[in-house]
């Protein structure tokens, strides 16, 4: 978000400070609301579809971030979900949202994240190596 802040056209006029502030507020509100909705749904759902719901929420957050040009929404959503017990406090929220059930479901998501990161690295690095021509590394035009 800092990079987007510096690249705005109206950086020198101070308007970009307001725009970035609104973006940060939108990211925080969207992440907190989506975490509350996710905790509410996981508390009410029974069966084997709970893990799919977590994955669907990740895809939803990514697409929402892409659509609204809020690059850090997925990061803040992950922080909010992992620390739901800090954000969803109070006896009324605890009774309706059950953040402890959300925390128990996160183990599967963390496992999937670790395995998919390994899978991406496994396919990316050989593909990256296949795309490099060693003769181009000695090209003086590319070095300067």
C-alpha cells in the first residue's frame, strides 16, 4: 500500500494521504466484517464443507481485493482470521460467533497453505530454470 501511495498522481497535493487513509480503513473494515461472517458461518455449519468455506473465503477476499484495488486485503484478512479471538471480543460476539471454532478450523488451512507453497516452488523453480538461456547472461547489452 505504501508503494501505491507513493505512485499516486496527486502525491504532492496531500490528496493521496486522504485516499490512502480511506483505503486502509476500507481494508480494515472489510477484513473484520469478513472474519466475523466467517466465524458466524463456521459456528452454524455442520459437516464436511467447513474447510471448503475457508478456501472459498480466501478466493473471495482475493477477488474483492483485486476488484477494489486493495492490495493488502488478503494479508489483513489472514491476520484478522488468525487473531480472531483478539478482534471478536465481548460476551455477545463470543456467543454468536464462536471464534474458538474458527481457530480449530485454521489448522487445516495452515496445512493446505504450507503444502501449496511447496507445490508452487516445486513447479516454479524448474520452469524458471528452463526459461533462462545461459548465453544471454553474457550479453553485454543486457548487462548495461
